[in-house]
């Protein structure tokens, strides 16, 4: 698991998921994004899907796409319920 990132795409770019060079990163690597498109993201190095910045992020360098796998769900009793997305 990689160190958490502040955002998935955009500014501050140095702390964005899309700023990770995926060349040295293992297929299936996980990274948590703390705000915006918040949740647990997984790298699929052979993917070429169109990036939307919300559920699919293209790295600025290196192969693959990041897919949002586990995002925050609705708040119930003060705690968010996780939702699972993009399960193959």
C-alpha cells in the first residue's frame, strides 16, 4: 500500500494520485485518497480505460489506470458506510 494522497487529480499535483509514476509500482497496488474522489484505489497496470477523474484515474507517467474500489458511502449514525465499486 502506498502512502495516502490528498486528492485523486488536480492541485496540489504533488499530492495527487495521478502524479504517481506507475512504472516502479506493482500491479494491484493500493492507495488511499483522503478527499475529493475519496476512497481506496487500485492500480491495474494493463488497463487503458478512459479516465473520468472520479472512478478512473490515468497516471501522468507510467502504464495503467487507478480504479476506485472502496469509497465512502452514506452516513448512518455518524459513520460512513463503505461502498464497493468496480469489482471485476
